[in-house]
C-alpha cells in the first residue's frame, strides 16, 4: 500500500458513527464513513425509544454511567446548532410500594452524586396533580427534569449533513467485509473495493464483533436484545406529559410510556435476548407484555389505540457495558456494545473517541472553516396559518398536501429528496409523511411519484429502503417472469 488516503475511516453510520464523524470534522482530517444501508441511521438508531436519559439511570461502576450524564448535557448545544426535534419534558419513575420508594431514593442519590440537578421525590398527591392519568395505586415518583425526547433519525441526518458540509466523505450501500493491518496503516475491505486509512473506528453496532474479530482486534460477542415498541393514535396526545418509567428491576428499565416529540404516545420496549441479528419482527406475545404492563401504570391505554409497531435490537456486549478503546491492532478503535443509553451518550462517546485517537497519535489541528450550524428545514405544520399562506403564495408546492395525517406538503418532500432522501423511508423519517394514522395509505404513491420525478428514475426503481425493496414493477416484467 502507498501512503494512507484517509486519516480516519468510520465504520457504521448510526448515531454513534455520525456523532464521531461530525466531531472529527472540527479538525483538519481526511475522513470517510462507510455504511452498509442506503442511508445513515437506518440501523438501531432509528428504532428506539428516543429518550435522552436524565443522567441517573446507569450505574456508577460502568462506562455507561458517566457517559449518560456527559452526553445528556451536550444535547442543548447540538439542538441549537443542528436541525432535529428535541425537548426536555422530564421523566417520572413511579413506585407502587415502600420497597420501591427505597429504590427511587437510591436512584436520586446516584444522580445527585453525579451532579444531575432537580431530582425530587413526589408524593401521591403531587403525582396525581401533575399526571392525572396515572394509576391511583402509585404512591410516589422520582421526578427528573433533565430527561428529554428526540427524533433520533433526524439527529443522524442532521449530524451527517453537518459533517458532510464540513468535509466528511460518506459511502452508503457499502458493507465492510474485513480490516487488515498494512504498512503505514489499515486496509478496510468492502463489497465495493478497499479503503486505506491510518485509523479505523469500528462503530458497526450489532456487527462490531464480527468486524473486530476479522481484524484480530477483539474477541467480544454482541448479542441482540430485541425491544418491541407500539405507537398510539395522536388522539391520546397529552395523556401523560412526561416519560413514565416503572420502578426498575436489576435487569430492566421496564415498559415505558413515552410522549414522543411529535405528539404521539409510544409504549414499550420489551427486552428479550434473540440470536438472529436481522430479526425485527413484532409479536402478539410482545404486544401483550407491553400493554399488560403499561395498563398497570396508565389504565386508560388500550391496544386498540395502536397505529404502528416496530422492533429494534440492542447491541449487548459481554459484561453489559460499552466497549470503547484502542485494540491490539494499532490504529483500530472499538466503539462496541452501545446499547441503551447509547443515543443519550453518543455526543459524549464522540468526544471520548476523539481523545482516544489523539492519545493514539492522531494530530488534531483545528479546522478553521468548520461551520457548526446547518440550515433549518421548513416544517409547514409548525407554522401559524398566516405564515403557511404566505409560504404557499411564494411557492405553491408548500400548499399541496402530500401526507394528510401529518400535514406534510409537496415542498417538504421535495426538500427532503434534495437533502439526500432517496427512498420512501428516507422521506418518511425526514418529513413524517407516512407516519400518521393511515400509515402511508394516502401519501405513499404521491411520495413515489415525487421520488421518480425529482431523481429522474422510473417509478419501478423507487424503493422502500434501498437494495431490492422495490414497490411496483411493470406488468410486462411480471408476465415475462411468470413465463420463464
Ligand atoms: C428498543 C430500543 C430502545 C432504545 N431506547 C433508547 C433510548 O430511549 N435512549 C437511549 O439513549 N438509547 C436507547 N436505545 C439504545 C440506542 O438505540 C443505541 O444505543 C444506539 O442507537 C446505538 O447506535 P450505534 O450507532 O452504535 O448503532 P446502529 O444505529 O446500529 O449503527 C450501526 C451502523 O453500522 C452499520 N453497519 C453494520 N455492519 C456494517 C458493515 N459490515 N459495514 C458497514 N456498515 C455496517 C449498520 O447498518 C448501522 O447503520 C434503545 C435501543 C433499542 C433497541
């Protein structure tokens, strides 16, 4: 190999890889991010509860603990600079008996020792006043005002837009197949050729163990732990104002009630170990488990209110903690086992990885051209009526409704396509078109036509999420196929 081309190659474009990539663009470095899916954030980072944890959930003797709180504190600045939905709505951890109140006290002390402000135990009356829909059997709750909710996929898109603008090169639909030490650095093999880099950051989520093993850079195992989540109709908006946690057990945070940033209520997740890293199915057992548990907390919730369901897979490493650090292979850094609270911690993980790279010899000189802000998207449903009318008068595309449930216009879908959405899911996660009550019954065809028009491709080449996930085919192809 001749001189390495990239200073750092980041493997995996989940929230962790995107946060690391954006942090490194603050320095004069040649950077590349390799992602196997057609867009960033399409792994576990889009299939989670979207909670920025308050700072007191993970234990003091773990790497997760301090990173949860360090990460939590970075979200306000990120929110100012980038373009994603985020609000600190606070959380309540609720107790049904005296033994559980003792557990709340333990969590309060843990948070206070770490410096988490505002933690307060509320008595039964206060809980009832603040959250009247909660069960009357709840006797106390720990309030944590630092907890928030975020649209996690929007964060990935915005981090990567910022990083790309500041010099990152990104290659999607590129699967890393191996990493080998070569003279002067590392060679990253992919299904689209090799990439040379001085340093490699392995942020490949569920598959970080396979990549580390192939490189001889770690013998840990990642096991998936499935979490099923259920989204409820928007008519339940306001049922609870804060994220509601049951009192946790030694192994689980339990099933939560989450008012999402966009105004739906989400309930879940389950936590079941599985073997298959590709199994994203939901199940009637999962649904029963979730609804049985949340109805104990909020009796007014019913499975009949469910409009959509999905599953995400936590990347659980041996020992249950994050694995972040250099490996036996010079220049190869593992960022693995990033289960919950990985979303919360991601900005702090990015800082930690930057420091590890510097300790390993990467020279960090400031990129004076770094621009932290990205332009904010137009979100028509967030404007008042006068502003909506004025906008539609300037550009009629912002007056054509594309998704009726979520009030998304043609203008916003076109903006999303020009910002990089090349699939139906890309549009959905950038604009919410297809996320409402009819789940795309009305807008799917409109979005497909816009993708075809704006990208200049025939409609049969439009996909749901890249690869072979086409949605329609020509009748002739079907007839030819069945004749063959
Ligand atoms: C149900 C559920 C709920 C959760 N709720 C929360 C929460 O509320 N708050 C919180 O803080 N955390 C939460 N988490 C945890 C959080 O979602 C994860 O910690 C976080 O998303 C991990 O990000 P990541 O970038 O490490 O992984 P990923 O998002 O999985 O990213 C890894 C990327 O690597 C890519 N990749 C894999 N193999 C290869 C390869 N060979 N070549 C190229 N690319 C590759 C993948 O396609 C993927 O995009 C939850 C997790 C689950 C499952």
